[in-house]
């Protein structure tokens, strides 16, 4: 067991919690791998293309060459402890980015130097904006033909409405990329075969460009910093220390984004990137204190990163490790989380005892006694704690805000092949859904099938593979289908009186409720407005469960009902014949009764789509989108390509990937993410309701 000495009370300022985020294939995992190599965490450089990287450890990641799960690793650089989360770029796994951004203090956004700002770069940039995460930019793949650092910066300015500040420029291009000019120290850094970069004077032929770019950087910084402005206007040299501290302050404040460049694959630019992470990205002390509330109230609590304060930590990820068991990843916001400590799980109102605490390195794990405020790690021994839940010291209960995840929009029916498969299915689904909050599992009462919903076709494909490989469950899997929802459009009253006399004592329950539509995204709200003693309070939970049952089953067809408020207003009971079971059933029926008058409709997911196609195929791509009922929201020419944005019903977009590929000779690309729910056409509503009646 090692001492966790790096992160002492005053060590917190030397901690960096950062995420690597970008469009798919920009080189996040390769960059992470090189960081681990250059910080001495690995002695062999892993490669995505050979399936040998540290952070893409799942076998499907290695085979597909893409990241599926975010992975957390720790390394040290210049006396700093850097906790890095490598995230996936594919839109189906966007929840992994979401949860990572929630616990990070800073981000490195990687761009492909040829493609520049790609659709998913915009998405992650917006996500980082929403979480207020300061970031630096790394223009990767500068070794590729057609890569351009200035063009990428222009795209960042235009499309991300950001203020990029170049602190480097590349030396050489494409196959001849040799190093970078450091515009702060005004020196050249060359990366050869060896481990240590070679620092020299700026080569003669780069002098003019270097001065021009430095001038540009100084102008940008003079706008933000008075001291730099004075130096600049008076024609004096601006000291590097002054520049660095201004860059740091303005980056942390989110006013600028320092930009670096290189090629991770060719080992160029990685050490300066590490320097920049320590120099410009915030420590846990530099970001606003995490806020929470006193459970059950709106009273705010600030959780300062003070190791001696009462503990408060947020669970952001669960991984079932084949050797270690259930690993619960957390970030400590205040206090210290100790081995053996009993913590209150605020969301579940249960106590849990922390088992072993581990720090994840590249190819090993360090067991530590404790983790202090500001740090990220994993703990064993928590049986219940789920993603987004708060663990805290019982003397100061605090509820940190939950992590919001996107809505799963595609479903798949799963039917176990044999009895043995059936027996294993339950545990398997529970485990996988435990790890992935964007997987939802429900039972379809009509068909008896298990329905799994997820974010996209790839997401579900990966899920089904994991069922087979990790749990050895073989199942017949249906075609992916749209996950429809239902809602109501007007206020209605529902009532049901359940009276059953069968032999001994009967069943009696009488429930009266009202229902009303809520704004999109509100989910389900239940209110108990019972007055007097028409129904004893002890039956209210059963009534709420009955309503939930009915909402799950759907009121028009078999789709869950969302954005609805149900108020229990009145009813009646019988001393002997009333029971939880009777009230649960009566509440379900009362809801169904009211829904028949509440203008219930079926909603379908509408996706936000962006297609990038070579210009010559624009006509064909547009024609096809029209057939798919897309409404075009924007078109933009970008160099020799055309970008088309549209809102389109998911129902028409299955197999779009192969359709687009054949229409554009494999040169078109697209991303698609859930945008909102909209009512289906009357014809579709009729068709889907008929299915339920059948
Ligand atoms: N030429 C070149 N190729 C690179 C560079 N960095 C990464 N690649 C290649 O780009 C591909 C994608 O790299 P990854 O590191 O897996 O990219 P990623 O951003 O982690 O991808 P996802 O996690 O799937 O979103 C691989 O084939 C890498 O070998 C680079 O600097 N130059
Ligand atoms: Mg990756």
C-alpha cells in the first residue's frame, strides 16, 4: 500500500483532473497513450491500430479501433498529478463524455489537423461550455497530407465562436513535421527518436513566421491584461512569466483557449502538451466550489476542496472488473474518503462501507489508504451506489446534483435462446445497465419480450456483443426499432372502483385522480392531494406504484408515458377488504380511464443530423433526405465539401450509414443526436394503436 502523499493539503494545487475530448478518430486515445509513455507510466507504446493501448482495454474497443467507455488513468508530470479521462468520440457514447465533464476541471480538445472542426467537435465543445470546463486545444495529425494549423484555428474561431490563442506553430509539415516553435519562450523544440525533446534557437527560415505569430498572441493577450498591454504598447519585451500567468488566468476564466499542435502518433508535441496542461489548466482549487443541497430542501451547501472538511463525493461511473469486482469511480469534492469509512449514500438513504481504494495507472493499480478532496479514484465494496449518487459523511448530509444523461431512442427486443440463457439474462442486464445509464431495460407485457433501449445502432450492437462475450448469454435479437413515447394533451379526471368478492374476504379500492400535461423533459410528477381520511396514507405508495405501472405500459400503445403530472384527489377504502394490491390495481385502472379522455398521443424522436459530403453528391444526398422526411435547417460550403444540417425522424434513418456510403462513394460522413420528441402523424398513431388492440 502506498502513501497518497502527492495530494496533501497544499498538494491540491498540483492536481489536474482533465478529460480528452474530440470528434471520433481525432486521436484522443493515441494522445493519452503517448502521455502515459512520456510520463513513464508505460514502457511500451501502445497503438490503437494494433489494439494495444491502455485505455481502450475492452476487447470490442480493440477490435473496432474505437473507444466505447471512458477510462481514467493517473500520471505524474513536473511534480503534478494528472488524472486523465480518455473519452469516446462516437455520438452513441456521448453519455461517457457527459459524465466525465461533470467531474473534470479542465479539458484537452483534440482536432484532426486535416478535418479541423468536425461535427462532434462542436458537440463536445458545447457540452464543455455548458459545464464551464476551461480547455486547451491540440491540433493533432499535423503529419497528415493537407493538415493546416491556421485553417483549424480559423474554423475554431468561426464555428465554435471561441478565442483560440496559438502558443505554438508547427515546424515543417506533413511527412516533414519536425517540431514546434514555442511562441512564449521563442525557441524551437524538435522531437527526434529519443525520449527527450531537443530545444534550440528558432531556425532562420521560421524566424519571420514565429515573430508574426508571437505578435498576434501578444495582441490577443494585451486586450485582456493591462500589464501586457503596457509592455506591448511601449515596445518592451513581454516576460515569459507574465505571459504564462496571464494565459493561465484567462484560460481558467474561460476567456481564451491556448492552442498547441503536433502528431501524437509520431510522438511530436506531447511533452509540451503536458507542460501546457500543468501550466494553464485549473487545479481543483481554481474552479468554483461544488454546490449541493441539504437533502430534502433547497438550502445550498458549498463543498470546498478542503481535505479536513466533512466528506462529499460523487459517483460518476461503475465498472465491473473481472478480477476486482464492482469498481465505483468517484470524485471527492470535499473532505477525505478513507478505506473502511462508513458513508451515507444520500440518494438511497443507506450507509455503505468503503472497501479498498485504488488509483488507476496504466498497467497497474495503486491501493491507497485515502483520497482527498480534488482527487479521482475508484473504490471497492460499495454494493448499491449507482452513477450520479452522492456519498457523504453522515454529520453533513449533502446532495450533489445528479448527472443528466440523454434519452435512449432506439430499442431492441431480446429473447434468450435456452432456459439457461434465460436464467442468466436478468443478472446480465442488471450489470450492464448498472454500468451504462443510457441503457434502459423493460418488459413488454404484450409480447413477453425484454426490450432494451439505447442511444443508437452501434450502442445496441456493442451491448448485444457484451451479453454474449461477458455473460455468455445467447439471445435472439430483433431489428432495432424506434423507442416511441406517449404523452397527454389535456387535463382529465380518471376514476376506478375495484370491488371483488371471491369466497373469503374481497378486494376493495376506489381511486380518483386527475392528470395534466407537463412541459417536455419533465418526466413524471406525482402529487398527493388527498384531504381528510378518504384513503389511509399507508396506501399512497401503492397507488403511486400503480400509476407508474400504467405509465410504463402506455395508454395508446405500448410506450412509456412521459411529461405528465398525476394528482391523487380522492377515493375510498374498506376496513377489511382494502390492501396495497387492490389500490395498486385500482390506480392503474383509474389512470387508464382518465387517459382515454386526456387526448393521449404518441411521440417520436426527432434527431439533429449533420451530413458532410463532397460537393458533387449534394443533390443526391438532399434528395434522399427529403424522402426520409428531413427538414433542412442549414447548408454551408466548407472548402470542397458541403455541410447539411437537418431535423429528421429517427424512424426513417435506420441504415443511413450504408446508404450515405454508397451515395457518396464512401466519402460522406454524418453524426446524429437526439433533439426532441414530436407527435407522430395521425396515420402512424392509428397504425401503432392498432398493434396494441390486436
Ligand atoms: N497520421 C496520424 N494518425 C494518427 C495520429 N494520431 C492518431 N492517429 C490515428 O488515427 C486513428 C484514430 O486514433 P485514436 O487515438 O483511436 O482516436 P480517438 O480520438 O481515440 O477515437 P475514438 O475514441 O474512437 O473517438 C488511429 O488509426 C490512429 O493511429 C497522428 O498524429 N497522425
Ligand atoms: Mg479513443
